[in-house]
């Protein structure tokens, strides 16, 4: 929907501040998503409360209240300190999971290194545009 990005952890959509839903397609009601101070958005390290009353997450955090850690592409672990190369590790047909570095295969690809093409469909998002 253009209001989020793919999580490096599991392929789910990580919504930008003020957006929610599986594909970041909806805006929750103000009483659920609003903020009055930076503390309403998960602490000074994670975000700031924007002028429009929604949390504006800093790089590495996502969700309505910036509660989720989001690794950048090619990084994984609970603190995003490990690296993974999608071409070398995932045959160029997937991306690295932000959780453990395993491959999350693109649609039509499967296997530990996304090396085979079974008939199953990919269930998550493949690009930020899907979010």
C-alpha cells in the first residue's frame, strides 16, 4: 500500500507510523495510534512523536508505537548484528530473515537456499511496494 516496508525478520509488513493492517492499508483510530509525547512511541531511542500525533520511527524500528525491531536488508539477529548476502546465501531467489539469517524465498522458489521451484505460492511480501 506504500505505507510500510518488508520486515527483514519474517517478510511481514512493518507499517510506518500511524498505519496498521497486514499490508499497512489502514489508519487505526486516533485513540489507539496517537501520541502526545515521545514516551508514547517506545522511548527516546526508538522514535519521536510527530506534529500530527503519530509516532515517527527511527531507522531500525517499526510498528504503530515503534515497538518492533526491524533489521535492514542483509542483517539479522535480535540486534541486527549479523550479516547475510541474498545472492550468496539464497541463490538470488530470496532474502535473508532478520531473525536468524535463514532464507525467505521469493514466490515460486523454495529450499534452504531458495534453489528449487516447487508449485507453492509465497505467502509474505516480496518487496516494500507490497506493504
